[in-house]
RNA sequence: GCGGGAGUUGCCAAGCCUGGUCAAAGGCGUAGGGCUUAGGACCCUAUCUUUUAGGAGUUCAUGGGUUCAAAUCCCAUCUUCCGCACCA
């Protein structure tokens, strides 16, 4: 006897963590020894290829990661038990930037990061010391995660493991990206990114202090002119350009005069323009694709009082001739001072639209403040106004608002309305102007319409929300305006401390997901896929529609270089979209069958696209199966093959491996990857592979909450998986994860639940030990239910028949749930539903004083079935349970998923009989509860076999089963039957019969129809049609009709005595010797006996 | 804004697709009991209101509607969570 088998069969002792560890390590050792999960092509078996998104090794796994992998593992194990050849592999995603960022932070001795590593992730000081090297980090956590996966019992084929920086993988990515380019799906263009000027790096959320995602504000920069200089203003509301009355500069700021050029350098480019902007703006322009050369400064105060020209475009429009704007065409507008102008925002110069912008309105009022006779001057602004130089004041006084947008609920000058709604406004620095501005903007944006007359005539009647873009485009097309991007939630700081800017990258490579043909193919693929759960399907469809160009290359980080441009590295989501195919050959890389040098693009074309297999050759039967026909390529591959140096048999083995396992049957991942990875996965497959290699299924799961709240480092509620395994055991954790929520829901994980699962499993195991100690006829044989019917005597007990029937139902429900990945439901059935079924059986058996030897056979059989179904969920302890039940090593190794048929036919008659028994017990209990009597005798009156109620009941049953369940319909049906016209006299009974029937499950109804007498017994000929339709149901056709009175007389007294401590008599309604002191018997209805208790 | 979810009896959470088996699973909490006097261990019972006969009443965000029948289907409203790109 092998030592491992003795370890696991023992019951858990006092120290349950030790016991769990021993069970787990024994099982895991056995799996490894028997290479249980090393899948090879096998044409005699159907295959399933199940994959999960591989982990990024920048932290250890926690429970949240554990969920996705556990779901996938249960899935893989389930199909394996169903006889499929399942491949379930794993890799590690090294490419990307976060690990680089971590390494940099370790170098910088970042206290927060080091604290987290030490306290939350439990990394030793010594190891942390080595983390200055990014690869060391990746390898450390790679190992950590892998150990955790093994300890969780994931059924992974580890021979195929790889990392995304392996040279061979890089070759694969080169092939992928070159293929996409050959198919013209990769394009080049410009693209803005958050940028750290010091590191010369794009920044993302991981790279910023406080993990802020750099977001952009897109301004329209409109160029006014002063003295031969362009004076650009940045605005979010380009449509208001028609209402500009003046410009604002900050008088305390020193502006820069700069030479700006789109290309070349600002100084020497003859086309360079001279601009005046704030120093901050000049700096930012340098990152936005402009060449900027400083040519001196000018004080804001010196700009005040200058007159600016608006863009020519605005007064060239013929429409405006009808009603010239106040200052006339080609008008000049004054430059005025305002303190609210921030040099760090936009260009540091602002256009003023006093009719529609509360700040502008108020700032003008502040300047005009001392005007005589105006008693509406806000308090507090007089002092400021007094300081305004007289020429400026008179300039300001000449400015009149130009109204250009009509909005319901506002007057001609909405900004004035908005400001006057602020009591005692304290001038342009009043903080209440901010919300007022937001509100007015929002109202005008959604409800406003451009005025039909005046300067806006060209856009007259257009809703503002459309005019905004239309005017912006109109200005830009004419060269009067340009886009200006700025960090929205500034300042965003890089981890190095410097402030980030927006940088426009000019030669960025994009995957053109906007290509309509590509989208169409992706939709086609999705439509044919099994998406679990199906609710998420429309989300995929929407993402496909919504995707457009996506950057697929970056300049820094770990990864594979673009084959045609080694300044760029393949972006790390783009290098992970078809890698499942790589699993089919990675074991050949790992064992040295093929070397990275040999893995040229032609290699992949041969193995994965089937090219070059029949050129000049053998059968010509296989057309090239690549998704993209290309004869030159075929020829090239054929040529390559003859000189590749890879032995034919090795090459064929790889091709066979790919052909056998591909496509992916199910791809598992978290819900967060739906809008990116999972959709890219589909898109890239349809682009690169031929249709028969397109993925067949996706399984999406929700995230994990810890005790109801999100897991986060700051809350300290991250529990590393390996720590949890040590404490509770892998199987209890697996079950707690599965039982906590259905697939798409967020799972609320908590330790109590793990605890509960552990005791549940321990109790089950103890039961197995008990059953196993008695031995069993199936001992050493196959694991199954062949020994279920072990009773030697002829007639099995009703409760045994019932138990087997229920198990059959449960088994088929579990199978169905598993196929749809409703694992929570499946596990619930295995654990709890089965439990309550067994409890009822035990109660029945105990009431009959059946001996253990009598029930042992059936209990062992049922428990075996249950444990078999538990295997995918709790693989370790289930194996130990099977062993405890007495099954040999060999039998356990092949223990297959139970087929419902193995339990014999479900006996609906037995199901309905037990249901009757239970409802009678419930009725007795509720009578006792209400009356509070202590029963000494219970008398039952069963509706008489020949009573008219039976005939009515049967007819009603037929009506209801036939879909007619309203009183009207049922009565109509009854009337048409000659003998049932009797029903007319007892409509209230008919009503009750309908209610009785509707309160039973359909299977019970059907069984009762079959049980309520042979077809046609109460019919005077004629309508045999209805009877034929139902006579076969319930599996009791040809048997004796079910007799309520004899069933209850034999089965009820024992259990009633055990339950209520009273003896029971059962009478039929019409019995001559009936004991019925309170005339209860007349209340008896079929399957609802009347009860009298004394 | 665009898109996708969610709102159930003290809490968490099933059920809704396939309307009647739903006063509504399961877990937690609470109360009582047992295990006989260690345990944050285990087991049983109860847990919307009402009821001395198995019954009745009122519930499943809110308001309408469809139906013999609605937590479940339809419409509207309110509240709330998540994703929106170069980032794994």
C-alpha cells in the first residue's frame, strides 16, 4: 500500500490545517507523478482547450485573482471528468511598464512601496533588496504565483509554461504583428499621451504620484492679433467666439514673445508665426508638436489697452452684412486686465464673452465699477474699480455684451442673470462664480440654440451642443484655430516628482480597430461564440462597434521590438491577444525541439496557418488555411520548409498539436477585460486565423469584494492566496469563492464562509469514512452507482426509490448548470440540496427503524455520486473521500462524471408520494402550532377512491396541464364532460382543486395525473384523446394506480410517531367503521387528506 | 455624455431569461433548546403580521400597464455601482 493513500483516507483530526495540508500535498504529488494534466493530442477523444488570462507578476496572487483561475480550473476539471481531453495551460505576462516603475521606486527607496511589499505581500527585506532589477521582481512573483496555483490544485499543464519575454515568444509576437501589418491593419499617426519631461517617458496611472490617471482637456486655441503678433486664446466654448467683446490678460503676468513653427525650428522657419502667450503655455507648446523659440517678453500690463483684431474669418462672412455687429466688420476689441486669468491655464490669455460667461460679465462690471449713477454696482468692487486707470475704465465702459445664444429661462444676457442670482457678489474673485458658470454652461450646452440673427446667422438655430464642434471645425479649417491639449486635473506629477505635460507623439503605430470590415468579421465570430454568461454578449458587440485606432507600440518597457522599426516596442496588450496559440507549441520550445532562431515567420505560417503544406506536393487536398490568402507567402513557406533545419517529424508534431487543440474552446477572464483584452482577442483572431480556428467561447467573471468592500492596499484587506491556503486549505477556499456568487456578480468573500465550507467538507469526509468502514460491493471496482440497489428483498422501500429519483434529478441539474458555468448553482445542489435530500431519507429510515446494514448500500452509492460531482470543486478532499469510501487508486483516477442514467429511471410516482407525505406532516405540524394541543391521536381521512372529487380533480389536472388554468376555462372543460357536470354543484371545490394543483411542481402534477387512476376510468367513452396524451407520464403506466390511503397507512404512522409522539389512524372518506367525531372527513380532497387531532 | 449592471423580507444574497411549485433557497445575525458544565466548535427549532385547525393579510425601489395569475413580462420615474483607451 502506497503511503499517500493512507494519509488521505484518515479523518481530519484535531489539527485540521495539518490534515488539509497532508491531503493536498498527497493529491498534488500524485497528480504530478501521473502527469494527470499533461494533455497530448489524442484523436480518440474530443478535446477542450481552456485558457485564462495569464497573470502579470508584480504582486502575489490574492483571493481576487484566485477567483478567475479557480473558475477556469473547475471548468477544466469538469470537462475532463466528462471524458474530454482537456488542455489547461498557463503563462506569465512580463511585458509592460508597471514592473519597471516598481523597480525604479525600489531604487528610490520609496517607503510606501517597500512597506507594502513587506507588510502586505510578506516579501523579506533581503528579497526587497534585489528588487531594483525589474526582472528580479517579475521572477520573484512569477514563482510566488506559480506556487500558489499549484497549492490551489489547478490542473495546469506546466510543461507549456512561458513568459512573454522569452526569445521564442518574441518571435511569435513578431510574426503576429508583421502579419497584421501585411494585412494593412496597422497604420501610423499622431497621438497625445501624458508625458514626464524629466524621464522622457509616457506616464500612465501607475507612474504618477497618487496613481492619478492623466486626463486631457481639449481646448480650441483661437488666434487674435495684436501689432503683428498672434494672440491665441484657449477656450472650451468655441461657439461663443461670435460674442467676444474683449480679451483678458493678467496684468501681473509677464508674457513671452515666441516664434512658433509646426515643423522645422521656430527661429529659422520662414513660415514661423510670432505669438504672445504665457511662459507656461510656451513651454507646453514645445511638447505639442510645435517648435518654439523665445524672442523676449512683454508685461501683461503693457498689453492692457491694446486693441486686438479678431480672426478675419469672422467678418468675411456675407451673412453678417445684414446686421453688422456693434463694432462693425474688421472691428478691434480692447485688451483688458483681469485677475482671474491664470497664466498656467491655456495660453494665459482669455477671450471675453460677457453675455454668456459670468466671470467675464463680472470682470467687466469690476472695471466699470465707478461709473456714475449705477446703483447695482456690487459692493466691494468699488475699491478695485477705483484703482483702474481712467483710460482702461473708459475702454471697459464702451464694451457692450453681444448675445448669441438663446436659452429658455434666460434673458438676452444670461451671464447677467446668473450673476444677479448671486447675492452681494464680491467681484470676479467671488468663489460663487465658479458654480454659476458651470450651471450656465451646462444649461446653454444642452438647451441653448444659436441665435438666428446677427453674427451667428451662419449657425443660426443650431443647438449649442452641435454648434460647439461645428464652429470649432470651421475655425480650424480656416487656420484661425488649433487644438490645444492640457492635463485636465493638473498638476499631475510623475513618481519622479516632475509635473507631467501632454505630449503629441507623431509617429505612433495603431491597430486600426476602426476598420469596418474588421468589425464585421468580429461580429460574425462573436455571434457564433458561446458567451458565458450570455448577458455580457451585447457588451462585446458594443465594444466592437465603439473601438477605433488603438496604439499598439510604445517606446519604453519590457517587450518585443517592432520588426520594422526598432524604436518601438509592441504594446503589452497587443502582444497578448493570440498567444493561446503559442501554448500549443511552447512545450516544444521548452524541451528544445525547436529553437528561437528557427522560429521565423514562415515557421508560424506553416504551423499555425497551414501554409506551404501542399505546394508542389503530396496531395493538394489541403487548401492553405490561413485567413489571408497570399500565394507568394505560400511559396516562401514551402521554400523555407525545405531548408529550415527542423526535422519533419518535429514540425509535423507541432502542426498536429496546433490542429488538434486549436481553436480555444473557452477563454476565461475578469469582467474588466471585456472592453479591451477579450475583444482584442476576438478581433485579432479573426484577422490572423482562418475561420475554423476562431475562438469558440468566452467566460467572464465579476470581481471579488472582501467583506463587502473593495480590496485595496490602503485598507489592508488584501489576503494573499498562499497565506489563506496555509490557514484554511485550498478546497475550502475554492468552495467559498464559488459559492459566494454567480459568474458575473461581484463575489463577496469572507473568512466565515471559508470556515463554513471547511466544516462542511470535514463532515462529509467523516461520513465517507463511516460508509467506507462497512465496505461495499463496489470496493476496488469502478466508481459508480452499480451497487445502488443492494437490497436483497424484492420491493425497495419507497424512500429508497425516492432518494434515487431525487439524486437523478440533482445529477442532471448539476450537469446542466456546469455546462453553463453556473457553478454556484451546481455547487449548491451538490452541497446543500443533496444534504437535505439525504436528511429526509435518514429521517424516514430512522422512523422505520431500518438497520444501518439495510441503508448502507444506497447511501454509499448516493454519496459516491455526490463526491464525484464534488471533484471539480474540491479536487483534493473529494479524492480523499472516494478513498475513504473504499475505492481503489485506479478507480479514483478515472472516476467519471455521473450520468443520471446510472441511477435508474426517475420515478415520478415515488416523488409525488413523498411529496404527499411531507405535506401531510407539514399540515399536522401547522395545526399543532396554531392550536397548541399536545397530540395523543392523529386521524387522517383520505378522499375516497371513487368519490366525485377524484373525477373532478383528475379533470382539473388535465385542464391545468393542458395550459387552461383559469376558473372559467376549467369549469368550461368540466361542463363538457358528461359525468363531471357534478362539478357545477361544488364550484368552491373546483376553485380549491385548481389552487392545490397550481401549488405543486409540474412533475408532481404529471405524476398525480398518472397516479389518479388508469385513463378513461371515469369517462363514459368518447374523449380518449386527452387521456392518451398523458397516460405515459410519470413512468407508472401499466402499474397499479397509486393509492393514497394504503401509502399513507403504511408510511405515515411511523414518521408521525417519531415526529409528534402520537399514534396515527388513516381512514378513507367513506369507510363504514370511520371514527369521525367532528365530521372532518368531508373536507378531504385528493392528495389533501382531512386531519383530526385529539 | 456613451455603454453595461444593480435596487428582494435585520444584513449578505438566490429567484427574474422559461409568469402559477414564492411569504420567497442559502448564509450571517438574533431567540430558544440540545450537546450535559473549555471553545468565536457542532446539532435542532424559530425568525413579515395575524390566527386555539392545516387559514388569512400585507410585501420583492416607486408609479402605471398586460394577465385568470407578476418579485418574475411591458412602460415611465427615482436611487446606486462599474468601464470609457495606449493601461495591466
